[in-house]
C-alpha cells in the first residue's frame, strides 16, 4: 500500500485536485503515513534562477480531495477513510466499508500447518469509544457501482468524485505561485 501510494502520490502531488481510491483495500497495516502525506500543505516556496517554483514540504497538495470507498475495503481500508474524514481532507464517495478494523497479531501456527486468527486489539476513536469495527465507514455521498454500469466501462463512484472536484475547482480555482522579479540592489 505504501509503495503504491508513493508511486502514485509523488507523481500527482502537483495536480489541482486528488482522487484517492480506497476501494478493495484489504488493509494489512494502519495508514497513518498516508494521511500525513495527504494533509501536507506548503509552508513556503522556492525557485532556482530561471526555474520553476516548488514548495516545502516537497510533494504537498493543497487542492480539494475525494476518496472512493466500497464494502470490500476493510481493516486498514477502513482506517484510511476514517482518518481522511477525521482530518477533514475531503469528501468520501461510494458505499460503506466492510467494518473489519480489528487487529490480529502473534497468532501461532498449528502443528499441521494451519493457523488460528484470534483478534488481539481493537480500534477506538479519539473520544475513547469503540468505532468502525462491525459498522464500517459511511460515505459522504453514496454511489453504488451497479454491475451493468461497470460492464459498460463506466465507474459511477469515480465519475461522481470527479464531478465534485471539478465543481470545487470552479468555486475555488488553484492559486498559481510565480516568482516575482529579482530584487534590484542599489549601489
């Protein structure tokens, strides 16, 4: 997951808006590093003589964001949209995630090569209450990817997210930073 995010995010960080596709994310780890990347905002800009403007931190995106989810996203795939919402990073589109945000760790193998999966830790919200496990993360905008639409090559969830992002960009066009003229030093 991290490798895929790094491959995709770093190439796309300079875009006006981002779509993050969490559908079919079976998890395997907690995506706190992914959220840190998505919530980065520029704190300064730099330019080399005759070059393009770039930001610190590098690879920051201040534009609108949308996340796609479905019922096949669970565990870390539940945590990712949960954190995305908690950090106010954008709108979530699709259907409710699986609701399997519980951890398995330290389960021994059996003598016959089999194994047991016994939950050993569980997720809690910042208020100290149980959250997500058994209920999932609901979208802000429910979109059902109907089989006939998918068979036609359509992607209703992605299309709804892109429509939202285009409206957001029309309402709040991205600010383009350009380097001012160099200062003229007086003798």
